[in-house]
């Protein structure tokens, strides 16, 4: 069974940094690209980043480009999202996700609140 | 970036109804279109992939279709468990983009 478990969220002040983790199990993590997707309170879904299975390519939404960095450690089956220069508009539930041809798997999400 | 214009934003319906939600893509996305269902406090669930293919475990009353740049999710014979927010997602090019969502609720 595919499981994705995010952690590392919390309450931080504007301008600060935070690093999220997503531990994967139930599949060969090193064979799949992985995504981060977020959802602000009472708002819709926003795709924010993708990393290829071998870290060879990374893509970002314009809203986070230059501030957020996606990375992975295949030896630890773990996906990361390093978030710098956080803003109030980054307040959201952050999900890691794995999309395959006919499947879509999401973690339970981790909340990040940016507030002074 | 590709814009996904989703309509309606809210859809009141009765049990047993047939309902349709639509996403229009601002550029060609082929069949790289997925539909997700999200219930309150839960992570999204994949319903349709490749514009028309039913994901595993999804009831057959759900279906997806495409007409040009318009992509539709149809639910036949609505059941209470279908009340949720539905999102489309284009994954033809980066950045991937979601529609704004459709809240399906009981009339």
C-alpha cells in the first residue's frame, strides 16, 4: 500500500524558513517523480513543484520559484520542500503526491502557517 | 501558463440527478487531464485520468469526456457520498494547473 507521510509544518514568522519532509513507503520511491501541492485555507489546490525520480529535473510554480527548493533522498525514501522567505500567502496545507499513469496518491498533508 | 477555467463554481443538485462539471483549457493539453474529488478535511482522490479513464475503485456512475478544449466530468444518478469539491488538473506542461473547483452540494 502506497503511503506518503508529511511532517515539518508549523507556525512561523514572515521572512523565515521551514523544511517539509515526506516519507514514502509501499512503492519503489527511486523510480517515481514526486510533487508538492498546496491548499490555502478554504481555497483551491495549487501545484507548486515536481522533482524527477533521479533529481535530474525540477519544476516550480511561479509563485514559489526562487524561494522554494524541492529535493529528495532516495536512500531514505524521503521528499523535501525547503521554503525560504516565507510570506503570509504561503499559509496552506502542503501535500506531497505521486502520480502514475492511472493512479494518484496523496499524503494527509501538513499545515504551514506564516504569521507575525 | 495554461489556464483551466472550471464551471460552475457551485452546483446544487438532488440525489439521483445527472450532473456535469466542465474545465476549459486555454491551450492544447491533449488528454493530459485528471479529475480529483475532495471531501472536507481529506486529501484529494483521483477519479478520472487521461480525460476519460476511470481510476481504480471509482464507481461507474462517474465518467469523463472531451470535446475540443472542453473537458467534462459527469456523474450519473447522484448519491449522497458524491457531495464534495471536484477539481480538474492539466499535466500536459509545467507548471501544472488546477481548475478553481466545483462544490457539489445537495439542493
